[in-house]
């Protein structure tokens, strides 16, 4: 791998730490859990269920091609290409260094004035020598403030299906139940870390969303990698319980969300192609807005992919890629990670006939922040930050204002809480960093 002169080898060895630490790399394995929950449909039967759910036939604008190229002149109207299949919820990445696989759920409960984020995922250690299996529970309540817990498990304690959503990590489990009447799948989630415990049921109110299709294929000469972001649950009603210490919250009809993300490495690592990822979602009783931003390294020569989903009640009224722009502003420096994050995020339509006009997010509170360089020696950290900036992850609660076109030419204004997440892998992302990566790969 290192074919350079010996005088540079130590520098490149230190730079290699960046590749090993600046993005959370999730990995999976192929073990199957015991199936003890309700009826699991076979792939074809469950696909038929998904196609029924998309029968009202929304149009998706902007097709994503190899290396993140978006053709906004193309549309997808075929329900089979838009349907979220049971296997989309299963494990995709092999149990190998460089892959990652994550299952994400969240909810906002206005009655109890609390928010919860739960994640099941695989992580690779900073030296790419060990695999880690995590469950995280991030919570925010009026009584206890922010309470975050993460627990690491052994590989023997991880089991997952590849055919449908059913994941067990230690005593924690999430799985999908497919009702025999052909209705949308119901997701059950149970997790306990120290004094935090959740037992929740997510009932989707509409079909899932696949703005990038099944996956995006990245290719750099002979090296390849597959990246996927799928939203099985854009909007759900959440019921169950949440326990913190001696306090038990009854969650009734809260508004929830779930997505899936994975990277499958074929010699190309995710941070060889991606510099940052941002995501946000606003959910109210009437309207739901979900947006994202996937930013690339200079060698790809592609602008960011910016997906947008607008839901009114239980119907998708807009689905697109790259018909909005995202503006980050009024940055602040985090004292712990040293990284900068925006305190204001604006999402604006660039299309006249888009029902969505604008969304304004103002940071209210940082729920969690992660420094992926944590644990490295000071010299390595300093060298990485000098060349690549300060990588970090932020989970943020914001106050949102959303402006929507409605019938009669009126503009409707919505206000409420919204999640915003930012994963900065390479803060600078100059062509020089591409050159360095090319040398050490």
C-alpha cells in the first residue's frame, strides 16, 4: 500500500489515521435471529403489499446515477422502483472492516415534552482493526434534560436477518411485523442501557421513501463502494413506554420516524467519496418535511445531492432530488470537539411549482456531539486537523418555521420542533486532501 520514499512513510502513516477515524463506519454480519414475532411474509408477497401502498402514484423528480450524478430532467413513476421492500430493512453490509450498517429511529412527544433517538449499528475501531456493535439511546426531557447512553457489545451478541428488519444486539431488539391483511409493517423496538429503557411500537402512516433508489454506486478506477439511504418510515404514530430511573413515561400517539443507511466497501471507503452528510425532518399533524444533503470529495466533481420529501396528512405530494438549496449560516465553534456547526439552516425551493417554499431551522439545543478523533494521541489529532479540519457529528434539536403553498395561492406557515443532524468528515475538502488520500490508499 505504501510505495513512497521512506522519508514520507511516517507522515502517510499518521495521515492514515484520518481514514480510520473521521467517519463512523458501521459493519454487519450474516447471523440470523430466531423468528419469534408475528407473521413474516416472503419477499414477493411483501413487495405486493408495498406496491399497494404506493398505488396513489406519486412522482419522484431527479434520478441519481453513478458517482452521485443527478439528472433532474428524469422522473420515476413506476411503483416498483419506489417501493421499500422488506429486505431493505435487513442487514446489507458484510461483517468486514470498511462497511457500516445502521438502523435509526426517533420520536418527538409533545405531550410529555420529550424527544428520543435510538440507533442500532456496527462501528469500526479507529485503527480499523476491530469491529464494535453499539446501541445508543439519546433522550431529552424537561425533568432530566439531556441523557445519552451508548453500550458496546461483542460480535457474538449481534444477530440480524438479511431478508427483513430483525436485529438483536445483546438484550436489545428491533423487528418488523407484517400484518396478514397486507397493511404497512409495524416496527417494534426494545432497548435498555443502564437507567434508560424504551419499549416502543412505530406504526407508519404511509409508505416508505427511496429518493436515491436502492443505492448509489461510487467508482474510482478499480475501486467501488455502494451507499444507500432509505426511509422505511417517513411518519409514524409511536406508542409504548420510556423509563429513565424511577420515572416512567407513557408514550401515546407521538410522531416518529425511521431510516436505514449502509455502505458496502469494494476497496472504496465511504470517506474516500463523502465529505459531509446533513439531514433534517419536521413532522406535524398535517405536514411532514424531510430533507438531506450529501456532499462529495472534489475528485467526484459533483454538487451535493439534496433530497426533499413533502407529505400532507398521509400522502406524498412532493419527492425530489436537487430541487432545493440548503444554506448553513451563523456558525459557532463547539468547545468540546473544536468543530464548527451552523446555528441557522435554511432550505429553499429552486422550482416555481414546488409546493414547498422554505424551511428555517434555528438551533435550540445540541442533543449529542461526537469527536471521531477522540482517543488518538495529541500529535496525530493535530496533524489530521491541520490538513483535514475538525471532523465531528452533531445531533441537534431546532425550532422550525415551514412555508408551504396551499390552494388558492395562499401561503401556510407551520412552526414546531425539528431534528437536524450534521456529520462532518472532512471540514476543508480541498483537492490537496484528495491527493493525500490517493497516496495513502
